[in-house]
């Protein structure tokens, strides 16, 4: 809201410096966002709030200033040039929808010379950023910006039957606004009509058919109170917002219309206008002022400071509230009509705080009566997960929770996506069902800017429908492509590959103590054939890892191999990980046996691993696959696998013979289960 | 025979002289070949010349040659070993060359900053709560005292779910206040960090998604003074002990009285009337706050006559932009590694 200092001075004597004025306004919550000197006048851009329509005019700001500075407002006179004709003889006003229009005032001004506005008026309008139209329209705008009361002027001669009817629009009724927009109306909308047609959209905008022009001689002045919700719904539905609708939908001052109409008539008398006698004022059910109770002890209980009774009383008196002491420590407060925001005791306490001064309230720390629960396992797990991934060189990214229809086509899945009714753009038409579109776009973005290797992870929610209920699941996505290290003079560097990503994933689940996680080679629609693993934990699928399908990559302008993985970590974390137990370090030496086997080339390693893990071989501490090769020395269709087995007894040194027996058992079982042939074996004792 | 003895003596001296000058393994190998080479080595030649001696003389000289051979072999071995040891410590190259670094991944600045905020509140006895991002109109607006057709809703431009009038993307973290109060009786002392959504076209200071942190304290006897004390402590820890803090009246439907919290501009300290950060005002708006509106307490069946509370909210992205002087909010979500990886050092 633009406020001119010169204009404010119509309402209040101001002898303070601009800096002080701005400080005072800030202190009561009227924040001056910007200010500038224009034509010798100080113009303030004041931030106003949705609950304070009374501050949408100079009078309202002056009222607040008067209260804070302890001054009173200037008296204003609005002399009229009148004629003997009675208003009701000239125009017939009927309100058919009283609940939507509780008060309607009207007056006719005859003989106005329509033309350019005088300089003083144009200057005022320039200050608040309005264009001049003609003196009549300018006067209505002037009153609006002075008092926050919207006014409309009709050309009396254009009102068929000299009638003003406040009614609902008819079905399929159409209407052209002042600015030439054609609107299709519907019955829940309120219009001002003459005998034949709508002439204004109530509280929003006037019609072209009744506009004041150079030819106009007599005008009908409307000054009314329209129902906030009705105005808002109509304005929203038609996509219109005007200075009038902005004020009516926030709530106008229902006591003001007679004064507003007189102000306009008085100002029009400067242009030869003569007002008809007797204001039309249709106000069948006058509203009473709201009465609220304020308890002194509640002020202290809410603000944490003792505000003296006299101070409280003087604050409300200065704000034009009625104050009566009903019993000690208790007041009956009468709320003026312009303060539509004051409805409860808490609202009164805010007024006390505002004018007592937020800076006068002390600072204290709320006593801690109980300890809040500790950090959730989810947060702890995520922190550990992040640090492991940083160690592997993955950078953390954040993408918007949205995706496009194209993303959805590339990453189609059985889950039904959540679509948005009014997305910001087509790129964000859906809620993401996977983290990969975002991550892959990040890869392309960085490769295009010269990155040699891109290794990223994101953790965040994905969204989908399940039986008409929206689901939000915490997901972890990983992408990796290109060089893993920067070039170094001393050694060759490595590129990211499948087993590097798999290693990171294996390590991740192992360090979080979710073991064993099962990897099964299976096709995944987003991955190249034969290059994807489905990962599961306790029989439930967790996600996958693999090589991104080339045709998907190409859609994101990727020309190189990108390794991808995504896991439902929300599910994982909902499961209890294996408990952490410290194991005393065993002092007895380990016995190590290496053995190499000839194995069918098609046998997945995962099967061998699961088999060995399920064997429960005594004292077998661990086993590792340390070599794998094929070649001239290996028969066709076979592969050589070399294992290292580490045995250790917690309480004594193992005898070579015992270990030989255990090895014998292992070799025999591998032979019978998978047809392993022993190539060679060796002992290393440590 | 004496002639041979003299030769043995000469070779030994020659070897001792030569090995002193050996610097590289290559030279060492050359020396080995020169003396011990099977075809033309000096010692091979000496052994060959044994033929000219009488059977009685041969073993005597042979023993001497053998002694020399053992001596040379031992010295060569010793030198070779010390050479590798030296090689291990100093490869004979410029040791001021760059070292090898591990390619450590970088945390995202927003998440890192959020963690910092969480830690401060954690130390002040707050716990951390979470809630859904696809919300109902009830939790996002109505329970927070936004009546259905209230213009205040215009300040929270909302994205809705298609096909369901009651579902929207939460416009603030405040709905979690309601969920937390429904779940738990006072005392309540929580913060709620998370994603929020607004129907905003992206530009340097607006995005359709960003991060917020919300706080809520409800108990018997909570006052506006407690709100001030808590937020002052938080802001001083987050920024600096030296900042000035100002509370000024504001409006939020779910708090009454409401406040906006400003801190003194840490860029110009209020000294530059053209400061592009505070636009010359000397103040930066950082938080919205207020006493929980009695209607909000009633909506969750907490008696506002018995309990009171305060709530606050802060934009994480906006505050991070201010702290690091980042001018375009979009840079947080472009995920340019040249941007992100700087925060490794933060």
C-alpha cells in the first residue's frame, strides 16, 4: 500500500522526521518496505496484512499513528451543494439480497462537468500510483485511497428505469466491464442491475454500459458494504482483482458508507455538482459493535510482562475502542466497526503488545520440565548412510519433488503417480515416483559443464497412490559415471563400474547392519539386459542396481554409461537392524586355507555365497573370493574361482588336522552341491 | 702363481673403487657382469687361468679366487639392498610433486545448514518431528485458523492434487504442529524441518519448493517473553553473539500476537544506505513467530485457558542464501558440482 506523507497530513498533524515516522510505523507492525521522494512528497510502501483492511487507506494509517503518537485526528468538513430534489425521487434502489449486501447507500449528483482532474487531485493519484481518468472517476478513487471505502459512480442517464437493483446474476447473463472484458455470470454472483441488465459486478468492477464519460451530466454514487466471502468467490471465479474487491473481501467498515457518499458528493461540488437531498441508506439490520472481555491477568500470562491498567486503558482509548471497567482487573471493550480483525481476547492482547512495544517485553527461556525423546533411529541411520556415501565419493544433491510426464514415461512403473491440478510448469506436473529422473538430469547437467566423473546420491521422498491414499516413501538414489578420481601424475585412474557401485551398496548395508542383503540377477525395465541386480532384505524387495538403459539415457542427452541404483530405505529403516555387539579380539591365531576350484561358468556367485553362509561350518571366521579367471589353462565352459577360508577358535589354537578336516567338508559339499573340482589348495598359518 | 695373486689383489682394489661410484641399479648390474659375468667376467677369466697352474698350486689360488667371489657377491648384495631401501624412502624424484587425494563426496549445503539448525535446537531441549508433504486442506489451513474463503490464503499460493479437492502440497511446515499436538499432550518442545511447496514461478528469490523449519513450544505458563528468549538464543548461536535482534508486530492466522523477527544486517551493519542485502534498512527479516492462536489450541483439544505456546518458522534456503551471500536460490537445486563441492570446506 502506497502512502503519501502529504496526504496523511490531511488527517493528522505530523511533526516528526521521516526516519522517526518509519521507525514508529515499524514498531506497530506497519512495515515500510520502501520509501522514496516524489515531487517533494515522501511516499511510503507499507506492507499490510490480510486481517487489517482498515489500513488500506490513509485514514487508517493516520488512526494508528494518532494512537502511537498520542495525538488526535483532524476534524474534516465535507460541505455539500444541494438541490431540493429528493434522492429517492430520482432513483429507485432495491436490495434483493440483504445477506450479501447488508448496507447500500446512494446519492445523485447532478450537473457535474466531467473533464480532466485538477492538479491537486492528479498529484494525489500519482502518489499512490494511479492513472487519472476523469474528475468523477478520480474522485471515487481518491476517496478509496483516503478512507479504504470503495465507491462506484454510474452515469444516471444510462440506468434503465432509473433503477438500481442489487440482486443475484441470472443464469447465462453476460456483462462487459469498464475495461472491456466480457464476463459470463452465474447465479451465485451478485450484481448491481438496472431494470434490464447488470450495470456493475457488486464490489468488484463497474460496467461499460453505465460508465461515466465526458457526456455524463448526472451521476449516481454508490457507497455500500458487500459480503466479503461473496465478493471473494466471484472475483476468484472470474480471475479479477480490483482495488474495490481487495478491500471488500477483507472486510470494509460497515459504519462508513454514508460518510463516503457525502465525501464524494462534496468533492464533486468543485466541478459544479449538486447533490440530491436525503441520502438513500438501506441498512435494515444495523449491526452492534462487538463487545469483548479483557482480563488483566491474561495480559501478563500471555506476554510475560506486567502492563499497568492505566496503560492498557489508554491504548484502547487511543485506538477508538470503548473501555469500561466491569470489575477490578476486568474490562468490557467495545470494538470500533473498522477493526474487523478484533474478535477475541487474544486479539485485544495483541493490541496491548503492539502499543506497549514488543521491545519492552523481556526475554526469558522456557523452563525445561521434561526431556524430549532422543534422535530417532531414522535420523541416525541417515547420518551414517550419508557419511559412508561421502567416503565413496558420492556428492549429495537435492532435486524438486516433481517430475514431468516424459520422466514418467521413461521410468514407468506399476505405481500410480500423484498428478497435480495446478502445477507450476509441465516439467513439474507430477510428484516424483523415483529419484532417478532428477539424478540423471544432474549427471547430464554436470557432464555438459565439463565434469569428468559424476557420482551423486539423493535421499528424499517419492510419492504414489495406493488405494486412494497418497503414500510417501523415503528413497535413496545413486548414480555414477565416468572417472572416479582426478588425474594424478603417479598412477592410472579408474572409471566407475558395476562392481564399484555394488561394492558401495554392499558396504552400505553391511555397515548399517542390515545383513544378509540378497542380490539376484534379474531384468529391470530401466536397465540394460543382463546388467541389473534386484536387491532384497528378509525376502522383501529393496530396490535394484544396474546399468541405465541406453535409450533412457539418450532422452536425458547422455552418451555414456551411467550406473544407477535406487532403494526403499524407508522400508529398510522400519526394520530393526542386527544389534551391534562388541566382540573381544581373539588372541589365538587364525588358520588360513586357500583353495581354487574349476566351476561351471554359468553359476552365479551369489548362490555359492548363500550356500556357504548357510552351512554353519565351525570356527570359519570368514571366506573371500580373491581370484577369478578363465583362459587357455582352463577348460572351455569353466572358470577358476579361488577362495580364502579363515578359521579361528576363540579359546585355543586350532590344530592343522582339525582345519584339514573342515576344509575337507567344505570341498566335499561344494563338490556335491555345485560340482566344484579342486584345482589346488594351500596352507598359510598365521 | 705370484702373477695371479697380484691380479686377485688388483681386481679387489678395482672392485672397491668401482662400487663406490655405483649410483643406480643399472650400474650395479653392469658391475656384476664385469666381475662375475659367466663368459667374460674377470673372475671367470681368473678361474680359466687356473689351468696354467700346477695341481698343487690350483687349490691355493682357487681358494683365494673363491674368497674374492664371495666378497664381491656380498658387497653387490649389500649395495643392492641399500639401494632398494633408499629407493623406498626417496624415489629419486621431486618430492614436491602433488600428493594423492581421496575424492571425498560433499554434503548438500541445505541439508548441512538444516543439521546446524537442528543441533542448536537439540541442545535447547527440542526434539525433531516430521510429517507428510502431501497434506489435507484441514491440516494445512483450516486447523491453523484459515477459514475456507479467507484472503489470508492468498499469501500461501497453493499447489493442489489432481482429482482431490481436499489434498494439496503443504505450503508450510505448520501442519505438523497440529499433528504433533493431536498426538501428544503438553509439554511440547519440537522443531519440524522439511520441504514445503508454493505455486511460484522460479526466479532468483522464489521457487516452487524450498525448505523450512518450524518450531512449537506448548506448556503451562508459556509467554511472549519465552518466545523472545528462545529465538534470541537461537539466532545468536546461528549467526553471532554480536547481532542485534528486533521483534515487530505482524500477522499470521495461526498466531496471536504475531511477530516478525529481524536481525541487524551482517553485511553492512546498517552503515550502507545502498546495501543490496538489507536495501539500506540495516535489518534482515529472518523469522515469523507468535503465540499459538487460542483457536488453534482449541482445534486440537488443548484448553487455551490452561496452556499457551509459541510457534515460529524460518526459511532454510533464504537464510542460507543470506549467510553465504548466494544471490540465486535456484543454484541450490541445479546441483552443479562446482557449486556443491565448495561446501566440503564449510
